[in-house]
C-alpha cells in the first residue's frame, strides 16, 4: 500500500459517493428498526456533522450522527431527536467497532448532550500509521486505501436545516461509509513491517 498521494494524483482519481440505502432518522418512532440493525453489526463507519460557525467564538451543537455499514447508512438528526439512550449504548459498546477520522472532537460534542463512556472506537488516523501511510485526511485516506476520491463540497452547509438536501444526505452517508470500508480494507492488508533493532556485535568484558 502506498504511503502518500499528491493533490495532483488525487485529482486524477474517479469521484465516488455512497450509493447504498440511506435511512434518515428524525423521529423517535423511527429509531427501533435502525437500532435493531445496528446492534447486529460488528463494524460501523462513524461521523458527525455540525452547523458551521462563521463568527469567532460561535459554536453550534452537533446536528447529525452518521453510522454506516458497506450498504446501509443511518443518519440520526440529533438536533431533532437528541441522543437517545439506545443510541448511547451503541456508542459505548466495545463489541461494535466504530471507525472514523478525527473522532475525538466528534465524541466530545456528543458527550455534551449526554455524558457517556465511549467504547469500540477506532481512530483511523492512528491506525494507518501501522501501514506506513503518511496522509491522514479522510479524502486522502479514501484515495490511498480505496482508490477513489470523495467530495467535501457539502461540509459547510446548514446541517440544522428543516429538510436536508439529497446532496447533504449523500455527503453524510459517504463519510461514514468510507470510514467503514477503509477499516475493513486495512484488516486484510499487510502492515508496514517493524524492523528489529540492530544488536551490538561488540563483546562486553565480564
């Protein structure tokens, strides 16, 4: 697996986005089926979206929580349903891997709603170091590991909008899906070998 990719090389790659099923959860009565499915999984891609702040010191609460497998993406509109305990249980479960990029801030912003102990989270930026990879953005990791680029054009859109656009839904699903598939691809890829330390050949006098 290559270690890095230039912006010029990135530009030449095909642009891909999530094409599976997207479930938007914005009412409490829509939670049950989503939670039944997610609790059966062992690997999920994880991400959040927050309404962008353009004024200094302005911070908005998290708007969207995305959890995705390779073919099913669940977008929880936290600004409408809060963070239900059943969802917190998934975020706390060590039996369900949640893989993502720069997840520390995502977890912190969720903990501001409901304090919980995170379990099963995998920071891809740390994991890829074991494979010798030197680029850490989700965009470049998808290029290096999966061979395609993703769009980040919707990142600064209004995630608190009453109705999210199709482009926002695809963007939100794509980030979580890509994180899931990067992790799964790394699981079957050889890691960068760690060279043993050179032992001194000089004899020491007893």
